[in-house]
C-alpha cells in the first residue's frame, strides 16, 4: 500500500499551494490514475512521493511505514518521467540490465519484462532507433527491473505519437503480469486515465476533488469542479429549483417525445460522433449524436434528459447533493 497523508506544498512566491492536504491510498495490485488540468499539482505530487521534493506538511507511507525522511534511493519507488530518459549510448538490453543493479536471474527477467512490454525484438537497438512508444515501454521496463515496491508514471504518453499511444497504454495494463505493487499514474487526459485505472482521482488546484471507481467518478462527480473538467465535453450545467443540475452530453438524447425543445446553433464533428450545441430555455446544452445524424445548425429539436442521469450540486459549496 502506498499512501499520501495531508500533503501540503507551496512553491516560493506562489499565490496558492501546489498541494493542499492531499490524501490518497493506492493498495497493492491497484493502478490509481490521478487526472487534472495543467498546474493541478500532479507532477509535484509524484516528485514528493519519489523523494525529489520535501513537502511542507504531511506524510508519505509505504506498507504502513513513513518514508518521508528517506532519500529517493532508499524508498524502493521507481519514477518514469514524461521523457523516456534512456541512456543513448546503451542498447535496450543494456538499459534494462542497468535497472537490475547486479541482481540474480538477469537474462530471464529481461526476457520476461521485454516480452510483457513488447520490446523483445528491439533489445539490441539503441534508443534513437526506436519509436517514442518503444522508448517509453523500455523505460517502464527498466523501472520494473529495479525491483520497486511502487511505480510512479508521470504522463507517460505526453510525448508519444497518437498512433502509438494504445501500445503504451496496453503495456501499462499488462504490467500486472510482472508487478503486484501499487501504481500511481498521472495524466491530464481523462480517456487515458480511465483506460488504465482501477481507481480514479481528480486533482484541481492542488486539492483532491474526487476519488473512486472511474465510471462512478465520471457519471456522478462529487463536485462541480470535476463536472466541469472531466470528459471529452464537460457536463451540461443549468440552474433548476435553487440548485445546479448537471447531465453528461452522452446522456442527453434527441427524441420526438423529448420534453425540452431547442434549436441547434452549432455542430462539431468528432470522428464517429458529432456534438451539437442546442440553445434551450435552460441555456445552451451539448448533445452527443452519431456522426451520421442529419441534424445541423438551424434545426429544431426535442431533447430527453433522463432524471436518473442528472446530478444536483449545491450552488454555494459546489458539492453534489444526494
């Protein structure tokens, strides 16, 4: 179990804390993805857990023991940064062997990890001969071979070409074949986070706004901040009966029997889908429709907003009302 307890950190001269009492638990065999906008504090969190920054308050615990006073090399925590950081003069095999640090069974372990991460055919190549996705997978392999108790991944897809990102995501998911410890994975991309996570936490302005099963966090966010951030398009929000009501664009449907009428003012294509901006008496709502939909700007529509898909928030606190 990896845990942070009330972590606080403020950079010199900053107007607000980078981390404000951040508490997260990552059990063994669990991948916790922390998602949030740029500047939310995600990388700061990883650097503190790895021992590269000292917090002004709080604790980091591994298997129940505080490690806050241990140096990075004494924590048994491996950090894989955005840049692959492989040694350019070494082959992939030599980079992986470096992670072993003279432990026994090296060749067998290199073979197993390289197969899991799908770089077994690249072992004799140097980093410059690899794609971005292959370099990042090799970096993860080197971290694994250092025998960490916990693994930290800092936006591992940030510098990987879109066409190669799936292979890296699949490699992260496949890590469980060789690694049973906790994984803390940070990203700003909610789709990426939900694809790799067993649990999802949303960090906004240095605070944990929500933490739980990924689909629950997406469908029923606990705060307005999460509703406004999470998703390909944010939740539709409008005032009703003294509260703020939210509903996902994916849950609003165009229906002849819909109880809310409006007019399409904009259509935006998004591959297999399209998003309509519909002006209604409750404001402008976003609706996801199939790309084959014939609806365009100027069309009148009726919308169905299922009551079960709606989320109510307190106007003052921003907290969900249950």
